[in-house]
C-alpha cells in the first residue's frame, strides 16, 4: 500500500545554503573589526551598569539596501562620532531584515537585488561584508534579530541588538536573546503595552534550551546562560507616543516592580513621532530636556536617519532611484541628523560632565 505524502505539501523546494562557518571563512573577521565589536559591547555594558554616563545613540537607515550609500553614511557618522564622543556614544543602525505586516521587501539578506530573486546566500555574504567594513571604520553596529538562524552568520560583528515590537512576545526571540553576546533592547508592543517587553527582559535573562543550528549548520540543541544586559525600548504604539514624562515614570515603576534595572531607551521614530520623520528632532529635544531636568533612567535613543530625507519606492530601473534615500520607513537627512546630535551634545555636555565627576 502506497503511503500518501503528508509533509512539505506547500514547499516548492530546498536550496542548499552555506553554513555559518563557511560564510565566515569567506568574510573573516579582522583584528580591527574584532576590537571595534568588543569595545562597543563593553562600553554599552558600562552604560547599562551606569559606569559610563554618556547617552547611547543608535542611529542609521531604517534598512540597508545599497551598501555603497551605507558606507558613505558610516564614514560621515564615524567623523561625527569622534567629535561628540565626550557626551554621546554612537552606534550605527545596520538593519538587514524587515518584518512585514503583510508582504513587501523583507530586507537585504532576503532579497539583496530587490527583484524578488531571493538570493539569500548572496545577501548573507554581502551583509556580513558590509558589517565588517563598518567595524573596520571603528564604528560599532546595531541590528534587529528577526530570523532565528541569522545571528550565527553575522552576530560576531554586532555590538547591540533589538527585538522588535512584532517579535517581543515571541518565545523564540526571547530564547535567542538569552544567548546573544550583545546587550539587547526589547521594544514595547505595537499597541504601546510595556508588559510584553518587560516579560521578554525577564525571560531573556534566564537560561534556555532550544533548537537551532551551530556554526557548521548542524541542527543542535542550544543551551544559554541568560543575558543580563537587556533593557526596554519605548517606541510608542496604540495611536500615541510614550516618551513623555508620565510614560517614562510608568515604565520606571513597572521595571522596579519586576525587579529590573530602570534602563530605558527611547525610539524617536515609529509611533513616538507619529511615523513622521520630521518630528524626530522634537522627540530628541524633549528627551534631552528630561535628562537635563534630572532623569536618570533614560540611557539611550534611537533615530532613523539616512543621507537623504524621506523614503522612496523600489523601482525596476534602479538608476532612477535616489541615492542614499530609504526604501522602507522614511528617515531624516544627514544634515538634520548632524544638527540633532550636535544640539543634543551641547545640551547634555554639562550633565554628562557632572555625572562623570561623581
């Protein structure tokens, strides 16, 4: 009797993929890149431990789609980083994976050519190369984990990791966060609730055992020790921002009740700016004013920024697309970014200097 097939009924095929070890052998980490990553992680841990009083700033494009424009941005950001380093600790936002509410471009790793060819192996290798180039500039990188396998391919080049609003309730992503080598920020849910992020922090700080792959690409049971450098990221939601003083106070109370450090990061984009990038400078000014007024729980901010303001659709004729302009969420321009960060440094320098002396 013939047994009918019961699995893979909606699968069109399985394409072989190089293992993490093989991709890493093609794009090996360098001594300079390794130094950048380690120093970045250690500095972020000192910020979260309140040893380093500087404000963490994660800033960069909503997503990387053009590595040439991305490196152009990184080179400019490195110069600005050096100029503001006494007050701000700047990490470049390097996002390769984009969660989609329904459909759409899923990011550089998934579709590097932006033509639905889905050359994932190519995207992974080119993404790793981009991260290495950024690290060799001396600029630490931040990213969001979406695919549970991806950190094995490029996690050694990342200094800070986000768990997004759509995945903060995911057990899989909480388990991954518990084993990551970086500090991890959990965003509040898209409805604005802080509870899921706080539960995520609690979960990720504990040991876990779960299925995954090792560096050779072999299916493995991964056992983690738990990540003590996790914190909340407030990005607004449910139709309103949550960076105001009342929202911050509520977050402080919720963290204290859960027995967690009152480390809060503010995402100046998304619902906090009503998805209008031109409002991000106002959000940052409000946050810096709260710190000047005595707030000690705000340890960082996030900003969506690229060379050109706004965003653009992906067109078949790539030559018609604007250089350095986002293809996902709209960003502020480089000129606005520089103005925002220089103003933040000017406003916060006396506060940070006073905290440093203590």
